[in-house]
């Protein structure tokens, strides 16, 4: 099987769009959570989010085209262009049939849907935009990125709730492994911070209501956690076949070495409480990567800051690594800083994993104040830790019982 490496990354996030600044904020435990600015959230139980505020779409997309694009598409194009620039790729020198795009999303064009529904209700069907359907559907970012660069290789989108980006990256990894592509542009994008998205998650009772202290609201594994913080943005990674990357002299962040997945087959929204199926995904990722639990130094947890997930994930890590090893590894949830990007979560967290490996730093879980007896592992509380990371596991679990794990390795 061919080896796969990460050669470029781009983020459009609540912690900025500059990769260096993003990493500086992550390793120093800065929060990107604030009271919602893009609309009036009065009357909502949760009034906080990880909004994208440092992004100028006109720097990436012509103004005329912007009017035809939902935010989730804008974010993906921005992140993709940043990732391509970071990679140093020149697609004029590449075979376009050997380059593909898979960018996932959990929800898709919710802003456009909400806007067009209002037009339909208030002005009638003839006033709806002809771009309504194309800009709602989740495969559009993948399609438009391919159009931008004339890429004719594998192209589609994966939808598996909060595991969407993980499955997108896993599929991209497999395509390169088996020789179907040399380069894949992959990741996730989401823009559900709007009236309809917030209302839906509030109705579920899934969100933190710590509205008086937004920056302290996302507190994975802390005993006083009260729900996740919704966030938006996109992260895109360039995956490349190793020999192809070496031939062009590419900078390599790390190796993507393994991918595992499973299904809870249990409940629409609640995880399987014993952690057995998420543990299976972790075990399969390690097996695929050819590594043992003793080689895993860092787990970037799904770590949503919800009552059920964090207890379950603690059990899953113990099952996957063994109790003794689980107590020695560093675990952290970067959602404590950037919030939960839903279908884009695994992508932004994979960027965190790659930068952690490259820089030898485990980022913290911020807002960890009161230990939970049922969450009793090392969550790297509040401060980053310098550490050589040989193998990092990135966990992602989605509504519907979708579990995925990506295994990244230090490249030497």
C-alpha cells in the first residue's frame, strides 16, 4: 500500500484564518467562543458560538459569485485555497485526473435554506433563487473547488454528522493508498450558526447555556460541563502520496497512517454508553497504521463537553489502549477553544493533530477546573505540554452512531 502524508493545510475558523496565528492561539489556550454577533439571539437558551469573524470572503471569491454561495461553501473555498497555497502545489504541473476533492459537511447550506424559505413564505415561489438547490447540497464545495483548479479525479462529499470530515479524510486516504489518486484535497465545512441551526440544537438541549461567560462554556471532561458550543468554519488538508510529495520537494507535516470506523447501532443521538464501538474504531485505526497502544502519545478527543460523550469517550480510550496505557497518554479536546464545528470538526482537529506532531506540543483542554470521577484520565488541563508525539489518534463521533478515528504518525 502507498503511504500518505499531509503537505498543506488551511483553516477558516473561530480562531482565525492564518495557520500560524491559529496554532499560536491553540497552544496558548485562547478561546474563540463569544456571544453571537451575526444575529439577535435573544430568546434562545444558548446565545454563544464559535463564529468566524476574521474572514474576508472577497479575498478568495469574486463578489458576483459570493451572492450565489452559502457560507459553508465560502468557508470551504477559502480553506482550500489556503491549503493549496500552504502546500506549494502548482496544478498546472499535475495530471488533473490524479487529483481529487472530498469535503464533507453534516448540515450543508442552512443559511441559504433559511433565507430562501423566508422569501418563499413572504414573496412566493417565483422569487426564490435558481441557486437555492445547488447552494444547499453538501457536495457543492467539493465540486466548486474542483472547478477552481480543473481537477478531474475522485470527487464527492461524505455526510455522517459530526464524523463527516473524518470519513471524508479516511476515504481520501484510501484512494491514495490504493493508487486511485496522487493528491486529495479533503476536510470539512459547516455554517450552521444561524437562527434555524441554533433553534434546532437548543430544542435538543445539547448546547451550553453558560451565556454569561462564553469563553468558559466549552469545558470537556470537567464535572460542571453543560453541553457543547456550536461553531462554524472549515479546515482543508492536502493529502499526498509520499513519493509524489518527495519528488516535488514538499514540506511534510506528518503521515496519515491509519483509519478506522464503526457504528454504535444503538440510538439516534446518544452514544453507546460502554464505549465499545468507538473503541473498535480506535483499534482498527491503530491496526491499519501498524502501531501498538504503547506508541500512541496523544489522543485528540471528540470531547464535546456533553455529559454523555465525555464519560463514554473516557471508557472508549481505556478499552482501546488498555487501562494502563490510557493513563499515560495525553488527551485533549481542542473544542474547548474553537467549539464544535459539527461536520467540519474532524478536519480542524486533524490540523491541530498535524501541528501538534510537527511542533512537539500537546495542546490543552481549557476550562478544566473540577475533575469528574467518571472522567479520570490526563486531559492536558489548561496548559500545553511539550512532548514528542509518535502517534496521534483523532476521534470523531456523530449522531446516528457514526464513529471514526484517524491515526497520524510523526514523519522522519
